């Protein structure tokens, strides 16, 4: 650990106003997970907001893929009898968008130790708790 690292504010982060309603819900869920770990603070709001926004994007893209499928047909050519003679099957753009959002979300979540491997690398400064028996001495 860096003994000279800045000490974050202990106040819980608030979701920024630019987040959508769903993004703010995800932000609050993330804050609720990291706060008991001793990681969440008001100074982490921007990073949490980015993670929440990317998680929302994963949800949106997943819904688009579930509705429209992973692929679509384009450039369909028909013969004179109306039969398909050629077509192109292309990947749905939401598949690539979701993949990129997942990669970025994973990176952001790792910053907060929110994976088993990342959690083992995160150090938290424990608060000095008062000795409850000190007054008895």
C-alpha cells in the first residue's frame, strides 16, 4: 500500500444527475456493494457512474439482441419468380456494442475489486475503531 495515498472522503457517493433512472439504480446498487467493503466514497462517484452507465448499456444491447436476434439478413436479391437468389447475413450491431460495454464495465468493476481476482488485489485501510473496553480500565 502507498502510505502517502490520498484518503478518500468517507461520505457515500451520490449518483450524478446525468445518469438515467436505470443508471442511477445501478449506481446505487454498486455503491451498496462497495461501501461495506470500505471502498465506496464520494470521490468515487465518477468511476461508479461510468460503471453504472456501461452496465445499463449492456442491458439495453441485450434487450435489442433478444428482440432482433444476433444476426440480420441484408442485400436480398430475388429472381423473376420471387425466390431468393442471394443474401448477406450480418451481425447485429448491438452484439459488438454489448461486447465493448461488457469489456469496459469489467475493467471499471475491477477497479473496485468487484471480481474474485480483482478483490484479492485491492487493499483497504481499516478504520481505527475505539476500544470498547478502554473506559473500563
